[in-house]
C-alpha cells in the first residue's frame, strides 16, 4: 500500500512536470535568446551564427544575441552550454572540430558531444579547396601526389594548427594516398597566407577565402573536398573523383541545446531553421561563400554527429595524428 502511494505520487509529480514544461514551451520565448559561438568574431562559425540569429530572431519575435566564447579550440564555448538551463534560452553553434574531432584527440574533455546536447538542426556545410602555390608543378590531385612522391618531394602543407579539421583532413589524405606530406602548423588564416606568399606549397582553404587569390593567379585550386561538386565552382572536381575515392572533409555548423530542453522548443527552432534554409536570400548568401544551407531534422543532425565522431576517430588512429 505504501509503495502504491509513493508510485502514485511519483506519477502525479511527473504529470505535473510534463504539463508545466508544455505550458512553458507554449510561451517560449519571452526574453532574448543567447547563441553561443565557440570561435572568435569574424570566423566561419561567427558568420553562420549571425545569419542564423537574424532569421531565428525574426521567426521567434525576440532578439537572438550572438555571444562569442572562444578558447581552447572551441572547448570553452561548447562546455559553457552544458552548464546552461535547458530552457531554450541558451543555444550552441556546434562545429565539426569541437563536436567530432576534439573528442578524438583529448581524453578528458569537460563535455560529451552526444550525451550533453540535444541536436536541433544542421545549418550549413562548407567544404575546403585543395590549393597549391602557382609555382607548384601540379595541376591536378594526381599530379600533386606524383610530385610529392618524386625526388622533388616531400612537400609541406600548412594548416591553422594541430588538431584542426584541416590538419586531420590532410593527414587522412596523406595516409590513404601515400604521398609524403609534412605538416607545418600556423595560427589561423596565416596558414593560407603562407601558401600565397610561397612559403609553403600546399594547404586547404575555404572557398570564400581562396577565391580571390585563385582569380588573381597566385594560387591554383586542384579540387574541392565535398562529396559532390560545388555550385560555386562546378568546373572543379572533387578530391574523391580525382583518384582518392571516399575522401570527403567539410566544415559543418549546426545548432544544439543543452540536454533536456523541451521537445516542443526543439521542434519550434528546427522548423524555423528549415524554413530559413529554403529561403532564396539565405541560399544565395551562402552560395557566394561556397557553402550550402541544410536545415536538417534533429534526428539527422544527431546521426551526423555520431557518424562523424566514428569517422574522425578512425582517421586519428590511421594517421597517428595527435595534439602536441
């Protein structure tokens, strides 16, 4: 009898909690929403966040404040969201590095990419361009590999730092092609600047950063790292179709909430993001940057994170990449 009473009280409490959360979701949002960006202003995640923030603000009829919390390669801002109330007023811009690469390089992260967040929607996917300095005697991926394997090699490649997506992507490329390429880490955009200046022959760079220098003739684009050719540069082959089957490496950006956020709020934000992804102004804005709007479902985003965690974990093991 005592157990039944306790069990009944438990069910009553659970019912009241569900009713309370449903009522809360129906009044959401009643104040500004904070969108945490684990990168400094001006970076890819920041640009995407401001585009998303504007569209969400219009749909939610509330201000969406972009809050840059950079540090430790995205760890600082990402961890911050795990300590926020799961009420929909603190959201995270999740990126490839902090959610799928960093967990495979650091043993003691202060957050868990799968367990600590509720994925809302994948927003944007942005591939790299594989580029070389104009003086490099290679006009295709096959010629670059052959050059690296010749007596003239090995070749150096630059990246924005150890453990970055560009670093892991190039280590994957090096491992599966057998091309002797040596990593030279720089800080941020200086990695591409080194190739433009001729200090280093090879790098991966975003479409928006690489296009001006490609048009000027200072660097040459050999391929794009996306699964399919880009609408921005349809004449450029993918790395996969250039003789490296299965190779794909793109930077993606999505929105997540702290674990336990009411499903009704998750759905509300997802539907707004999906609608924004279909709008012509967003598509055209991203096309200029060589990126694609996605607007995928929470379930699709959750699957992507798990898949990418496994894939980059295998790349780390295969390549032996590590953070010094």
